């Protein structure tokens, strides 16, 4: 049954991907279901390949939020939990002791705060080094808040039953070793069988949720809506996934960003912790939920596609309160549920009106901006891409993975190709959306919408080329992303044959000229530049070099000086 599911999804989502590679993505998608990551976030953690130390994928989360390449700049100084999730996915019909042994050999060195990267770089791929570096940096930066540290190793296979006792015994030894990372580390080993993967496939995304109320809701006569009181512990269950993580998918239309230790949030926390008999909703404005549909069934209200558009700070404080052992004390929260029509602007106006009551980070409401809707519509009508203003929307509808484009992916690819800054694309992810300067350059109403499609087409062609190229010739650093963005930048010069191509120049290129011969020449030139930079300074390897603005400048000068690219003098 699992093989049939895999064949169907492989054919539907990623027909050009190898079976083993797709199984890794499939297993990651199911293993991380409660964290609700989008395609790019899942792929960002996949480190499978040469010198992967037996690790297929690795992700770091802070309070249930995935840590991207530059997320540390936006994290609050206070954290309740830091989680490291490590995945090993094997398409074999059983569990192997050697898999656990390899993890046991490599993980203690990779997760050592005092590790010597020069010793690791020779046998560890650049992407794995960077992802473990993220975890160690977060661990150090947030140490003063004394977070709970959790490390979970997930071993997924097509096994019909659980692991042999010998495998479990070695897994237990690995768990005890990982528990030594800090004095307060909780380590677990999870084995996912074929039946587990099937069950999670059937479970799918949590598009429907239910909230138990304490008093009969009031309904509105104009439109469909409800106002009710929900006991604090029932609301905590509503916003919490099975693994006790905060359900971030409920806040897609809000922010996904918690403001941390502000005066307002401290006041909410103090009200929750007070031992008085005064009800919580007397002192709090409550939360607003926008939904596709809502129906009362007994003492609960069933909500389809709920989005908490106001009350994110309250929700985080309630979550934190119960995570640290808080009690409801028969206190309640005021909840407003609005069923807004899919068509028209009502939903977005509700989002803007309710969120404008709170000071939010710069990128909080990007998804509702006209330029974002215009890009989604433009790419949709072209037929090749599905632009996800709201995470996982098109993926949940079953569109192929290479057609689903996140806002972050488009921002990074535009930065590399149109703005000619591959180093910025590699160094930043969230900053491109949260920082007004970056965002304004990328998502400007003055930009021709065809420029976004061209950007994606160039990267798609380069990505396919690199995937085939690496089958016969391994890349320096063994990480495609360090080559993809520089090549996209180079292609802007080689396709226009101009030293400083503008957006208008790019729109006049013939994409058919980006053929295999040209891509091979560009790749060899990039390789020569990487080798030259490595001879000067090997520290940090290709990973460091590709993220350097100085290397971007040297690469540009090298390309425009080569006669066979025919770039104007």
C-alpha cells in the first residue's frame, strides 16, 4: 500500500526526481507534519549526498518556528524550547544497526559547541556543516533564557514492523549520548514504519479544527459569525499539535512572529499567572478567527481552515503558560469567529483591521499586499507556477513540487538574477521579506510581472542542469545552492551580453540561449573562480566564499573579461 502511495505521489509531485530522493522528501514531509513546513523549508533541511555523515535531513526550531539562514536576527531573546530534528530515511524494508552506528559516530562531533570546523570540513558536506552551525549558534544565543532543548532523531523506513531489539539498544545508546548536549536536553529516537507513513499521509494537513466552548456562543444576524468564551485549557489544546508544538499554520494570515518580552506581553503573562479568581477575559481583548466555515455541534464549534488573525501575542502567552505547568483555574478567553466569503476583500480587510491594533514586524502583512496577489495571479495564469502567498496552500492541493513557489524562494532567486547579488540570496531569507529596503527592491509595483516568471524559469533551467551535471562531476562543496545563485547572476550577463543589464534588458533575452553548452561554460568558469578563491583562503570552504560580496564582484569581472561570452566592453 505504501509503495502505491509513493508511486502516485512521485508521479504527481516530482516525476523527474529519483525514487530515493523523493522518498527522503516524502518521509520528511510526513515526519514534520506537526510543524507545517512549506516545500522550501523542507528542502532547506535536506543534506543528503556525499559526506552527509549518515544524516539525510536536519532542522532547527525555536518555539516551534523553523530557523532559516538568517532567522537568528529576528528571534526574541527569550525562548521556551529549542528543537533539533534529524531524519534518516531508508527505502529498505527494515531497520539497520549501521544507520544508528553512523549517527552515533558523527553526531557528537557535529553538535559539539567547541568543534573544530577545519577538522570537519574534509569529511562533512557544506550544507550539513551550516545547518548544524545554525543549531549551535541558536543554542549559544538563547542560553540566557534557559530553554528546554529537545533533540529528536527520526528513522523512517518501509518496515512492516518496529526495529529489532539490537537496533533499539543502539538507538538508546545514541539517545543517551545526545542527551549530554546540554544539562537540560531531552533526546528521543522515533522509528516510523510503513504503517506510520501511510497513517500520516491519510491524516494530511489539519484543515479542520474544533474548539470546545464554556458558554453557548452568540451568533450574528448579519453574515455568519460567533462570539463565545472558551476555557483557557481548551484554547491551549486548539492551538497545540499532537507533539505539543504550537500550530503555526493557524497564524499564516497573521504573522508567525511573536514580539517576545514586551510590556504588553509581560502584562498578559502576569494576568495568566495571577492566583486571583478574576476571569482572564475581563482583562484581555481576546482572539479573532477567520474561517471558511463554522458549525456548532453540541458543546464544541467545528471550524474549517481556521486562521487566527488577531490574538497572536495572547496565543503565544497562553501556550507558554501551559507549557510551563499553568492551570486554567476555570478562567476563559473571549473568541470571535468570522466566516468570511472567499471572494471579495472582506477577509483581507478583517486581517488588516485586526492586526493593525498591534505593532508588528515589517513583513507581517506582506501576503495581503496587491503586488503579492498580482504575482500569484500572473504566475497562475501562465500555468507553470503556483505562488504560495500563504504557506502550503498549493502543495496541499497536490501540485508538483517544482511548480510550487514560496515568497522566500522568489525573493532569493530575484535577488540573485535581477539584482545580481547571489551572496545576498545565500546569506538571507527572512530579511528579504522583513526588511523594507530589500523587500521594496524585489516586490515593487514598478516591476514588470513577467520578470518574476523569467527569474523562476532561469533558475529552473539551471537547477535541472546542475542536477544532471552533478551525476558525473561532483561540485566543490557538494551543495547545489552555492552554485545555483552565482550561476543565475552570471546568466544575466551572458544572456544579455551586457556589463550592467537592467530589468528591461533581462526581459529581452531569449531563454533558448541558456542551453547546455552555455551552462557548462558558465559552470566551469565558476569552478575556476571558486578554486582560485580557495587557494587564497580555504577557511570556511565554498560555503563562505559564495556568500562573500567580494567574490560576487570578482566573478562578475571574470565573466565579462572572457571573450567567448561576447560581453560588451
